[in-house]
């Protein structure tokens, strides 16, 4: 018996990095996973990898900032797997910049993908979870939802919104069997951080100085975030809702 055996799961941004690791980890523990990504090829490759390893997965290309597409992939999960038990809102963008020079398009894109995306996902999934009387939503925020860093004001604002969306949904549905929690990853080695690393002098420079901001002294690995997402998705986390959990190698302990 897997830890999320037979649970119908949707993971957004499943084509890469943390989302990929979460999709794989859920499938390893018996979850039926719909892998959603803007990039349909990477989502399909992740689903194929899961199938080859004996797990159950399907892929769909979709943009989480488009309400119609979000409604469609939630409906697809219910049609294919009979239910939606777990929603992992992981898809995100991080476009760093000097704040007073940030173009409208960057503000809009960041808020549309990082904030409206999870809102649309939750809004579409919750009616199905209410019908079954259970569900677990896992929002991937960031340490930047708790503390900011140079060049990340817009990204940090979006991830702070994810923290409060998580708390709000947790309160609204606490008595109806739907749990909603957020993970705030520290610096994890995934492409979403590469543009920020460039602005800080390059990835090597960031990693050479990682001790100064991430006490554990190394970048996190996507799988280390996925273990926590699996726990929150599973019934083992039955008493957790509205929790905002930093998985950050000690970054926010400073
Ligand atoms: P992380 O591992 O930290 O989530 P990555 O950059 O490795 O960061 O992965 C983010 C994933 O989210 C990518 O696969 C990317 O294609 C996906 N993504 C980005 N924007 C959207 C969007 N609007 N809709 C769906 N997926 C998206």
C-alpha cells in the first residue's frame, strides 16, 4: 500500500524541477497523477517516465493562468480518475528585476501565473472535494513568501499572496474535510532560479556563497521538497491545515 494509494492527484508545473519530483513521488506511493505543464513535451516525458517505472500518470499541456484551461484539466482529472483528491499548485515563474524598472508585462505574468493560477486551481477543484468530503491542496510558495531578497519584490509579493491564499482556504474549508497547506522552499537547484542567479553574478558565485544565506551549506534537491509534499498530500497529515512550512536548509531560521 502506497502512502497516497489510489488518490487522484493533479500537479502543475510537473514538467521540471520540484513539480516533476512531486509527480514522481506521488506516483511511487500509489497516486494517479495528472502532470500539467505549459510545456506539453516535458509533461509527457515525466508521465512516460512514471509509467515506465510502473506508476500511473497522464500528461496535459495547459497554462495555469488561463481559467478555461485550468477548469479543463481539473475536469480531465475527474473524468480520468473519477475524483480529485490532491491538488499541488506548483507551476510558477520568477522574473527578477530592479523594481522601478519592472515592465507591466512582468507584473501581470508573475501575478497571473503565481497567484491567479493557484486560485483558479483551488476554485475548480474544491467543488469536487466538497462532494467527496475530502481533499488536500498543497501550494508551493517560497521562502520569498516569508522573506525577500534583492531583485525579487514582485516574485516575493506573489509568493506572499500564496501564503495568505493557503490560510484563507484552510479556514473556509476546515470543517469540510479539505486541507490546504503551503511549502516554502529555500534555494533549490532548479531552472526557476537561474535568472535570479544571473543577476547575483552567476550560479557558481551563488553556490560558492551559499553558506551565507542557506545554513545547511548546499542547494536543496527537488526530491527533498517532494517528500514533504507527499506527506502533506497523504492522510498522515490529517491534522495539518493552514500550515506554512519552510523547507529551506535553515534559511529563515536566521
Ligand atoms: P521549480 O522546480 O522550482 O518549480 P522549474 O522552473 O524547474 O521550477 O519548473 C517550473 C515549471 O512550471 C516548468 O516546467 C514550467 O514550464 C512550468 N510553468 C511555468 N509557467 C507555467 C504556466 N503558466 N502554466 C503551467 N506551467 C507553467
